[in-house]
């Protein structure tokens, strides 16, 4: 399993952004990471615990669940090689045929 510097997960602080913007930024981030990388997404949007697992299921990345590491809600996922590509501005839509 690959992680960020020092073996720690890559952290994306989504702050209070809505899930649409979070998924656009998350899609961009995971596209640059090697398979196996664990990402911790900090997100206060109340839809995040629903939208993030659904997006992982759609794309093929592994949703690892909530992380109890901080004061703000944090969710973990793992980048997968076999993940399906999505549209850059519509990360909930699969690219290709």
C-alpha cells in the first residue's frame, strides 16, 4: 500500500465545499496518485458519507470508511489500478463507451 510522505495517507482537506466540488477535486487528485495510495478526505458536507462511497463504487476505487482521526469528519479511500475514468467536470459520469 502506497501512502504520502513518511507512510502517512495523502490528506485532502475539502473543508465545507459541497460534494460536487469535492468530487471534482478528488478525481483530479486520485488521477495523479499511484494505485494503492490511501487518501483521507476531510469533508463537512452532510452528503459526503453518502456520495463518497457511491463515487468509489461507480469508479472502482476502494471506499475504506470513516476515519476517527480528527475533529472534522474524515473518510478514507484507496486508489485502484482498475478504476474507471470519469469526466473532468462531471466526476459522477463514466468516460468512454
